[in-house]
């Protein structure tokens, strides 16, 4: 679908540029932005390598497991329907820890693994459970203790100016997401009746 949207945007800009006699400006903008995107991508390689290396050190030193252990009591309360010793809890905790450390690339496979493990507990395979919805809401809102590497790379020294506000904003968005998902789960409109109820 996204390919169609991009194609549509390019197609419309070429048509409008041709009709208005500004096709040269459209071509120059396309070439200029292509160069800018490559410059940004190459600039981010070093930053991503640094943060992924730090993540690997944190993982090998046991820091991630320490964060996971600290978050475990919270996750058990947020996901009461998941057995406390189920592997899904570990994947959820690691995903949350990676998101907190601003490592979205590391968090993505952990999030996918958590959803796969939550699906194993799901009795209705075609419907998301409350635990899945809660995890998705938390993962989407994602508390950030350390700014993502891409933000630091793009903003440079200015990233320090938004450090506290980022923690506050992402903390509030996570609280709002959790409250919303718990309130909606209790509403009969969003509950699914099964044969065994």
C-alpha cells in the first residue's frame, strides 16, 4: 500500500510540475533530497553502531537482565492473565528495556517474539487478547530513558535540551496508553463472547 502512496505522490508532483512549467524544480528537488537522504543515512551508521555496541555490552554484562528483573513485578501486574513463568513475560520485559534504552532496532525482534508467545496462549487465534492489546499499547507509547540513536544523530548537541521533556512525554503517553487499554477492556462493547463464557 505504501508503495502506491509514494508512487502517487511522485506521479502527482511530476504532473503538477509539468503543467505549471516547473518540472526542472521538481527534478532538482528530487536529486537534492536523494543526496540529503544518503548523507543522513551514512551519518547515522556510526551512531547506530555505537548504540548497538553499547546494547551488546549491556546485554553481556547483565544490565539488560537487571532491568528485566526490576520490571518483572510491573509486567506481572499489567499482564495478570499470563503465567509469571511464561517466556512471553521475559520477551515483554526485554522489549520494554530495549525501548527504554532507545534501541528500537533491538526492541523490534523482541516485540515480535513476545507477540508470537502471546499468540500461543491465545484460545481465539483470529482475535487479539487483552494481553496483546496491552503490550501493543505499551510498545507503541514506549517510555524513553535514553533518546533513540537516530534522534541524537539528527539533533546532535541539541538532543540534550529535550532529554527531560522526552522522559515526561513518553512516561505520560505510556500511562495514558495503559489506562486506555484497561478501560476499553472492561467495556462490554469491546469484549468478545465465547462459547465457554
